[in-house]
């Protein structure tokens, strides 16, 4: 399992709103097969299962969430928010 990485994407902010373009081209670090949107419940736990052979990106569109990542050798807590 690869170590978690934080990526920063260039966003464009105007008075009329913000734009965050993401291009899934050869420079994107993983091959995108599916996109999931998780929303609707505060202070609830989702997941609690393992993904041994996949890569995932997490985008906090609104609010914040906490990722708990556990490997055989370490445990890590990452807080992501929309800022």
C-alpha cells in the first residue's frame, strides 16, 4: 500500500463562485473508474472496510470529514475540508 498523499488542485475564485477543474488525463496520478458522492448525514461513520488493491481520491465538496487510514505498520488520521 502506498502512503497517503495530499494533492492541491488549482482553483479559480470569483465573486460569482468558485471553479475547480479536474482533468483525468495522463498526468492524473490514478486511472478513474468510478466516482462516488457521499453526503447527507453529520457525525456518522461510513466505510469501516478495507481496500487492499485500489487507489482513491477524496474531495471535500462541502464541510469536512476525517479519514482514518490503517496499514499493517501504521495508523493515520487525516482531516479534509472544503477550503
